[in-house]
C-alpha cells in the first residue's frame, strides 16, 4: 500500500530534550516536506527537500533541522524543543514539484512540549 | 494581507443543501490551485485540482476566477460524510519558484 508513515504519532516531552520525528514514504517520491498545523494559522511549511541531500527552508524553519540521506526518509529533528513547538506535525511527499503534483500526507504527529 | 485567505466558518448546513466556499489569493502570478479535505485530527487529502476552465467531480465543482483572484468550491446535495475542513491550497510561485500555501481551512458540518 502506498503510504507516508510518521513516528511517533503522539509525543509529550520536556523543554530542551532533543527529539526526532521520523517520516518514510514507499512511493519513490522525490519531493518531501514537513508542515506544522496550529489553530487559526493553517498548515505552515517548515522544511522541504527536492531530492536526496537537497533540503531548503520553508516558512517557519527556526528550531528545526532535517536531513535527506535516503530518498524514502526525511526525519525532522528538534535539537532543543520549546513549548512554542507544541503542534500537530505532518510529513508529505509528492512525485515532483509540489506545486504541480498531489501531495500525500502522513497521519500526523501530535507533539506537546512542557 | 494573507497570501491565501478562507472564511474559517464554521458552516452548518442541512443534509441535501448546496454549499459554496470561496478562497482568495494575493499573488496574481499564482499558478496551481487545489482543494484538500481534512477530517478531524486526520491528514489532509487531495479533493480536487482546480483548472482554469473549471472542473467537476460528481457533486463537487471547482472554479477559478483569475481576474478577481479567487477559487471556489461548490458541493451539491451535501451528505453527512462531507463534514470536514476544506483547505484551499495555492502555488503562489514567488520569483518563479514553487511554493504551496495553505489557507487556514473552512470547517463544514452537515446536519441530518
């Protein structure tokens, strides 16, 4: 089954404790992206990747890191989480330029930073 | 002005009604347009792309008005299962790049 998976689905952590949210897709997609969704603000892009070893900042990259060592995986790293990073996070992938092709989203990761 | 704006609703309509949403965008160079559907606490999923000539998929019709810079979604004969948040998505193409911007979503509840 074609899908995007994220782990963990739910996470409660404390300020400053490094964490990684994994994202994996099995569709051989080139383009992958991370979003956060907050009430009243909609989905905002954090980082995106056009292909292996090619990543770039989205609209809200501060406090996040990403890497793209393999085509299928695109982990999101929070080196020192803070309460303002409490949010619902989605990973997405598409077969080409995100503006043209359908984006497939993972099920989301609900993160709470205390 | 936000790059993409939607009326957040909520819209509460009876089953069988016709409901329409609009979404405005600020960048006249915007190229691609989409409607996504998001169920409560779930991931967004593509509902339909929006083409210049307008397009229809069953009970759903999408329209694009470039002169006024808005897109619309019309749902006819609404069903209980249409209850969801509808996200307007625009590829705003700043300086020729590709950038998808999501509206904050319009929440729709269909009542029996």
